[in-house]
C-alpha cells in the first residue's frame, strides 16, 4: 500500500511538472523549464523510494504497469480539474453505456428504444468542467435526412435527474387532466 501511495504522490508532482505550465503560456519557456525541473526533483523523491520499496512485492514490469495506470488516472483528474479541459469518459453503444453508466442515460436509452435500438445507437459521455448545465446533443443521420438538436437543462437537487424531468411530468399530467391512480 505504501508503494501505491508513493507512486500516486509521485505522479501528481510529475503531472504538475510536465503539464502545469500549460496554464501559464505567457511565462517565458526557460522559466517553465526551470520550474518543471524543480517540481520533477520532488517527484523523484517519491518515485525512487516507491520503486525501491515496491520491488520487494512487485516485479519491475508490475511496478511500471501500476505506475502507468496511476499516471492515467491522475492525468484525467488533473486535466479536468486543473486545466479545465473536457474529457471523453465513454464512447460506444447505448447498450454498453447503460451497463457502465446506468444513472446517466435515460435520454440515450429512450432514444435508442425509439430509434435503431441500443446496439446501433452511439453514445458519448463527457466530463466538461466548463459546462454549467446537463447537455444532451442528439444527432440523427439517415439515408433521407440529417438533423441535430441540443438540450441544456438545469441540474436539480436530485443528482439522478434534471429539473426538466419533473416539469415535463407535471406538464403532461396537466395537459391530460389526469388523476393519479395507484393500483387498479
């Protein structure tokens, strides 16, 4: 466990050394290099002990694999939170997305069921720190037509649904002048 912790700390410093300067593009390059070198020294102070300690329990190949997994995880968080860049979390069919992200795909699943099916409906899920609303971009391409639309709704207090869902249900009930019945 010490190895994983040391590798994680090391990778935070490494990511900051390699990519932190991208937020400060007006800084002279020589200064960015010097700052990165200083941060990298701190990174080595964690990386070298992590590998030395870790080699008692892991092979060098296992240590390298663990480091690369940690590097990717740290970089994903860093790019979204520090650099404020969007990150594509998933790309695949609506069926696959429903298995991996069941709480986030009511729109995609509904569209797939109404359209070409969950295996042929393609879905992308993005983490974008610059977006303040839940965004659904729908693109349809067929032999006879192509269209797209975008829905941007305000998140509700319930993270499992958007504010628009409750308002849509209320509007539908009012439109139909329906009474709510429980049971038969």
